[in-house]
C-alpha cells in the first residue's frame, strides 16, 4: 500500500496501490479502502466526485472478479490523483487476457430484459475516458482503467 507522492511524467500525484483476492469480498474491501483514501486526499464522503469515483471503482473491481478471475491469482488496484489534470485514475489489473471489455466506442446497452451488461455503460457515463490494455510487464492479463473528474 502506498500513499507517497510520486513523480510521474513530471506531475506530482498521490497513489494508493494494493492487491486483493479475486473474490466478491476482495472487491468490497478494495472499494471500502479506496473510499477511505479518497476522503483522506480531500475528496470527501458524500460529495458527487467521491460517489462517482467509488461507483466506477466498484464496477471495475466487480468485473475483475466476475470476468477476469483466474484461480489462485489476485487482482491489482491502483488509484491516483494527477494534480495537473484534476482527475483521479483508477486501474484494475486481472489475470485473464482472453476476456476483454468491448471497445469503448462500440459500447451498447443490452437489449430486452437482460439485467447484466450495464456496468461499463455506467463507467462510460461517469468518466472523462476509459479503456483497457494488456497487462504491463509481460504477465498474463489486462488492465482496465478509467479517469474521473475530481473536485478535491
């Protein structure tokens, strides 16, 4: 777990980073710890920015557990604030490379009475931008990321 300011691309940022078990319990814990960290960084509980960031983070961690789970492998969360852009970036890395999210430009609501498949629509609606890329460092898996505006 890190809360030290880090220099990245010439920008001071605050970082929270941790691995969690790829279970619903791990996703809940990630969401709760990140919510606490946002509050400590000056994005208080109850504000619109806080609620939106936590919702986006919750969707991405739930997707990592549901669609990216590989037995015996954790998911990795990185949350950081970039002072230069006034945004919070959420990155969730899981161990499954073959199950990738749809292209953000081609995202469509499910038809009929299907109750699933709306999480990434929420992410798209609440973020400045989002996407995914293969896991860094050559390991198996992918990273799904999203950038949210923050008022903190």
